[in-house]
């Protein structure tokens, strides 16, 4: 095998070695393209109905707010039940909501109140879907290829960000807003079909914890006493809440700063998506995420965001969106992989539910704040504030790691120190599991 061929094989290792992940991967390519099309159309619809950055923030808050309330329950459900079956149900629900939105827009019956209501329902489904989907990667490929699978899925999400917004821009300009919602509804059939076609016996399943009281509280306690989980979650909570509000700021940047239309908004997303895909593919060959790398990635992302906020012309803005997209994706993949590889298998669903809460649950607070800042001081100022927050978070993270002596520690699946040392009464696992992890270390 040539050097180039070997590099390609390593990059797409989980796709070639896991039939189940291959089915999921292909389905995601189609489905996430539709999701990006709907994202562009929905943001432009809200802006068309209200001409308000605050309204965009409220829509985002309703879409992601249920994650704060129901996310932990969704993670517990993922730990207890068949993840593949849960995903079939949630993906079907997403399809029905998209079709409903298409029908309302096509008939001219849509109002901003209806958009808000459907966004809230979608958020409820997301609260179950996201922790289940995130923890399902480990079942499809196993711990060894987990970072590769997460990176490749992120490459799908970001690669389709190039195609999806471009298609949405063309369809909106030629046919109308409704067509993007219809395409999204139909696109879910690809991932649903892939889930149904999987071979359950090839999944890397772990024994589900028995139902008992206090399991959500047990998951929270487990994360809190594990610095390698607690610190990344805190950093991601801050950055995702205040620095990742592109769905609110990019429409305003396109319309108010550069006097563009939905086509320019789609272009901004597509260019950033190209950079994100580069970052995702680069991370596909990485196997050892660390909190140190996460802190550095946060600071690098913040620097790129500040530069993007100050770009004086549209060509310069588009140029800086490439490294901005790459740095944002590196931050996301390192954070996601660190949590999955560090957490115990029986806790992974609940840990990833907390990841979903900080990833999406910060938007109900950050989205309206970003929209208000953009209305009051301009989209550039709001974007710059988010960049400064990310830089400060990264620097604070580096200082904290140095103080705690965790600078060189990386995420390693297997024995967890606190599982062995913490007594049963504090919510840890039983001695048999602790001993088994000690023997396999």
C-alpha cells in the first residue's frame, strides 16, 4: 500500500472496518445535508417574519432549551435501552416535524409563533436523540476507533455544511423556502434505513445498568469527582454558550454588515463548513485527546473568532472563516472524544447527556445574549465578545491544568482511578467492577 493509500485507510478506518458504522455514515451524509438546508431556511424565515436578531436568539433558545431540562433523562434512557431503536424513533420524529414545517410554509399559514412551537418540539426530541447518538458511536466501532468515528462523523456534519447551505440558497432563490423543509424531511429516510439495516449482533454493547433511584444524580456525582471530565465540561459550557452562536450571528452579519441576502448567508456557512471539514479530517488520525489540547484549541478558536469579527471586507471575512471553521471543529472533537474515552461504559450515556446539555443547552442563554448584543452594538461586536470569552477560557484552562498537575494526562479507556478508590456509598460502582477494571489496567 502506498503512503497516500495508507493515510486514506487510517483516516477512514472505522468506515472500512465496521459495516454498522458504514451504514450510519452514509445515512448521515444525506440526512445532515437536509438538516443544514433547513437550518438556513429556518433562520431566514424567522428573520423575514421579524427582522430581529433577538427573535433569532429566541428561536435557537427554544430549539435547544429542552436539553437543559430533559438531557440528563435522555442520557439515562440511552444507558438503559437499545440505542439503535431509540434513534429510529427520534429520527422519525425529526422527519415528521420537518414535513409539518414544509406544509405550513407552503400553504402560507406559518407564523413566528408556530415556528417557535415546532422549534420547541424539535428540542424535546433532540434531548433524547443527542446523548443516544453520541454514545452510540462506541457501540458501532468500539473504544479503539472511537475518536476516528467521531472525527469522521464531524467531517460529515461540516462537509455537508458546504453542500446543504448552497443547495438551500439555490432552492430558496428559485422555488421558495418551503422546499428546504421538504428535502430535510425526506432525507431522514436515509439514516432510518441505515439503522434498520444494521446487524445488532455486531454492536459493542455493554450491560445496561439496572433501573433504580438516583441514577441521574449518580452520573452527576461521577463527573464532578473526575477532573478529566469536570474541567472539559466546564470549559465547553462557557465556550458553547457565549462563543458558538453562529446560527444567530451569521444571518445578521450577511444582511446588516455586508448588505447581502440568503445566498451570502449560505456562503458564509459553506466556507466555514469547508474549514471545519479540514479540521475534522485532520483529527480523524488523532487517538489521544487531552484536556491540554482542549484548552489550547479553545484559545486558538477564540483568536480566529476575534480576527473574523474585525475583517474589514467580505473577501477577508471569507478567508478567515476557513481557519475559524477548522479551529472550532478541533475544539469540538477533542472535547467530545475526551469525554467518551474517559467515561466508564456504564456511565457514557449520562456523560454524553451532560455534553449535550453544555453543547446545546447553553444556546437558550447565549443565543438571546448574542442577538441582543448584535441589535445593540452590531454583529461584529457580538462575534468579538464571543472570541474574547473563548481566549479567556483557554488561558484559564491552561492555568488550572498546571495547578492540578493534569497537563500531560490523556484520556485512556479502561481503569478509572476514582472507581477503585471511592466507596460504594458515594455512588461509585460495586467492588466487583472496580476489581475488574484494576485487573485490566
